[in-house]
C-alpha cells in the first residue's frame, strides 16, 4: 500500500506560522486532512504520516486527534521537549497507538545543537517508548548529524529530505560524501522528500532531482528509503502528483519489490505500523 511518509497539516495564523513569509504566500491558509486526501487519492496514495511543524505539545495532540478522525493518517511524528526534566511525563500524556516518532526543528538551531547534553539524554529515552526520531537539518549540519546518530546505535533515525542538499546552488559532492558516511550507520533510513523546494521552484527538472535521488538509491538502497511529498510545502514548486512522480520515475526500472519498499514498505517497517494496527 503506497504511503506518503511526510505530510503536514495546519490551521494558519500569522503569529503561529511566522516562518511562512511573503515568499511563501500560497501557504498562508489552512491545510487540512480532507485537502490532502483529495490529492493523495488522485496520486494513488493510500496513507500518510503526519509530521509536526510547531514545537508544542498542543499541536501533537491535535495531530493525534486528526489521526483518530481520518484512518488514512497512519501515524504521527510529533514534538516533545527532549531537553525537559519531565520528558517522561510529556510522552505519557501523549500515549496513543498512532504516535510513531518525534521531531525537533534542528535546522533552525545553532549548528552545535545536536551536541547538547540534555537533548541527547532525551533521545536516549525514546527507545523505551518505541519512538523513532526524525532528523531535520540542512546539508551543512550533516557532519553533526552523523556524529549524533552514531552515538545512539540502538535508536531509530530517519533523515528528512535527504539532509536538504542545496540543489538550487548545484551543491552535490560534499553532500554525497556526507551521505556516504551516514549510510554506514545501520540505524538511519531516509526520506526521498522535500527536494523540489531545495531546487529552483520555477525551473527545476526531473533530471536535476534524479541526480540526488539516484545517489541515495545507490547508497541507502530501497529498503532504507521512503517516498514523501512534504505537502503542502512542496506545492510552492510543483503539484502533489508531480512531486511524487520525481521519485516514481527514478525507481520505475527497478524490480517490483524494490519499488514497493520505497513506495510504502520501508515506512511501514520503520514505524512498525503493522504492530500498531494489530
């Protein structure tokens, strides 16, 4: 069953979504599950993972409520304050079978943030709750992310958006070298997502993006990669089905079992969705 590993929902207000500036004006409105489901059905996607955008417990609770109301939301990657002394109480307050992981917007933090001792103590506690962690960084932060993930060999990590290579500036070689290093960590998988908005929004081509997708396929392999749209952010650069087609065309010549892994199998295995549904 095809599964989109990276979808966002929000009820827009300027104060709570200040990062959506005038350059992203089309995103300055509500994006809700019914909107996503229409796009997903047209594109042949059966399920999705909802991912946090605000660093509040309230948003995580709201996403879990949406997941209860909409069965196609197979899981939620929420937020907890991993540096907090009451982390266990926060996670306990969110107990829900569809809470599959957590994320912190590290790309907005200082480049040494992943070395923060309190944050690392929080990461070490996620395993007892069966929660994975989404790594959201820019490509320049990949070396820190490699050290970070290596420090927790028993934790499960997914690298969002392939580490956000600067496709617009055609930066590739340094990103690929860091990709080779993070691939060596067996506890890390990656999302083939968010690439269109790292490219030139108006002039990207499938060939531009396939360079990065193919590098990831060659190194991670299909069993450690999952398709994701980054909807609705991706709509700044392309329609939902066009964004997914970047990945679908890249894997079209591969065996059916490899395509199935990228299109949903890897995500379902990584987040243990079958166990949560049983």
